[in-house]
């Protein structure tokens, strides 16, 4: 039976170093360090599980931080700049070359609005056959149900799926539900691990999939 490869986005397909945007806003607003997280953490959580709309996020940002509309827009622009980062061009190109040889998917702990922005900027919907975002599913990694949702539409058993993530807790959780898993540290080792996985699980082309929207 054919292999499948399921990848995380932030820190794997996207290079997302911390930019310090929250602290810059705290300095600008003369707020103590940590104030943004303290006031906004429940909103960030709701956004990651799809329990709040983008409009509501913007309204809460303005109300809780005392921002006018242009300031709130700039604040969210800084959030998205760090969130989206820059493309991991080498890995993306490698994954693109795998199309037709194995099933391909994405499993991401995300934030409301991520699909639209990542589709527009990176075209991940053209890179893989199934994308599972936490804000659409209502479940985050390392919940076992998130991994099940990722492989369910790829018509491949979990033991034939290789999951790639940059957080060890998620890698361990994937293994606990029967998947193969690899901790992303650099492109070279990740590409080698994917190649080994596919050679061990050969198949005639990509399995039938249900494309997630």
C-alpha cells in the first residue's frame, strides 16, 4: 500500500522565527512586558479552535488594548507577518516533486484566517491533497483526533503515514496513534527521512483522496 506524508506548516513548510512584535507594541503603548499575552491569550485560543471570527478577533484586539481601527489593523498585520513567516523553499520544492508518488497532507495548529492567507501566499492547496487546520476542525495537536482527521481522507492506514513536525510533543503523539513520525530539525535530514519512508512503502501513485476545503 502506498505511503503518505503529512507535514506541519509553521516551523516546517514556513520559516517562522519570533519577530518580537508583541513587545514592540507593549513599548509603543507603554504596557508592561507580557500584557498582550495576558489580555489576549483567551482570544488567541478561541481563534486557534475556530470559536471566534476574524472580525471578532479584531474587535477584541481594539477593545482590550485600547487601539483605534488603524492601530488594530497594524497590530494584526504584525501578528500575521510573524505567523506566515517565509517559505521553506527547499522543502516545498521537494514535496512538490512527490506528487503522484504518495499521498500528501498538512496538519496545522492554526488561527482563524490562516487558510485564506496561506492559500494566497503559498498555494498549499496545490501542494498537497488534504489540509486539516485546527481552527476549522476545532481540535489541536497533540489530540489524537487531529491526527486521525489528517490521515482519514488519504485512504492510507496510519502506519503508512509519516508525520513531520517541529515540536517533539506532536511527534510523540503521532507515534502514539500508530503513525510514523519525524522531528523536523533541518531540511536535509527531513528529506532523507521522507525518502526512506516512501521506499519502504511503495505504491502505484497517489491514493484516492477527499480534498479538504
